[in-house]
């Protein structure tokens, strides 16, 4: 089983999700549709899988159910406190500087991370590096076009898209974010426009196999992407 081969180079300071693990885990428990999407998207297998940004470890349980030997990394020690109760193979590490040898994993999963990492392209590049030849990368998370600081969701289901869509940076606030939501609690989110999002996989040398927009809403809020690494 893969384990860190060097000490992680972690940023100085408090991780954004520290102090929120119990609240965040309860929020995830209220969204079973997310589990269903992952089960439909993830391939079954018997090799080693890395979950980048594993949070409280809920997805690690799904990976194990599908046959994978799962390892998780997250930058929040508070999140890992709960993840260790679900899987012993979790490590404190930066998604943009993974402490694993190249070609260590058969599958890499990263869910709901594009809004939190500072350099999404760097994270995808690291994911590609640790993938073995013919390995696959699954991303599941925020839709680059219809979910972000530029999107104002209206009660009837319509959305208003503002001109901040192209501002590829961390947005600390938006007028339509409520004080009880996750964006307010973690100090905002990073906007990754669609072109930057897709080019991250292309530039990392991955081949995009399938993209879906899960759910029945007329305007999707999430996206899945399956990519593979050449043999």
C-alpha cells in the first residue's frame, strides 16, 4: 500500500476547514445524492486509490465498498480527525504537493476541491504524476459555469450569471452568500472558469473520457469528469 515517501511541505497557518469538521460532516450526511453520483461515476477496482482532499473521509468508505484500497490526504487536521474513524490510511498533506512517489496509484479521486485549492492546475498535475500508466482520475465538484461567486440563484430555479465569471481568483464574498453557508464559513471560494478547468487536465497529459452534469435541475450545479493517463 502506498504511503508518504517524504514529509509534506505544508503551508504555514490554519487550514480553512479547521474547526468546521463536525459541522461539515453533518452537512455532507444530508446530501445522499452526492454518494449516488460517486457510485455511478467511480469504476470498480482492486488497486490503490488516492482521495485528494478527502475531508472527513466519507468518500473513502465508498471507495472501499467498490473494492479499492483507499488512501486519503487533506490539509485540515480537524477534517482528518473524523476521516481516521472511517479509514486508517489518511495523511496530512497539501493537494498541490503530494508526498507520494510518481506512479503510485491506480485511481485518483478528487471531490469538491476546485473551490478550495489555490492552484487547481497544480493539483491536477500532481494527481497525474502519482497515477500509474493507464490509471484514471475522477473529479466531482462545482460546475465551473453555473456554481460560483458569479452565480446568483433565484427561488424559482433561475440563475443570474454576473461578469465576475472570468475572474479566476479567490473570491472572499458575494452578496448572495448566506451567513450560515459553507462559503461564508471558509472565507469564500476560488473561481475556476471552464477553459482553465478543462485545460488543467489536458496540460497534465490526461485524456478526458467523459464529462457529466448530474442532477435534474435545468441549470446544473455540479460536474463530473473522468480522465485517463496513457500507458
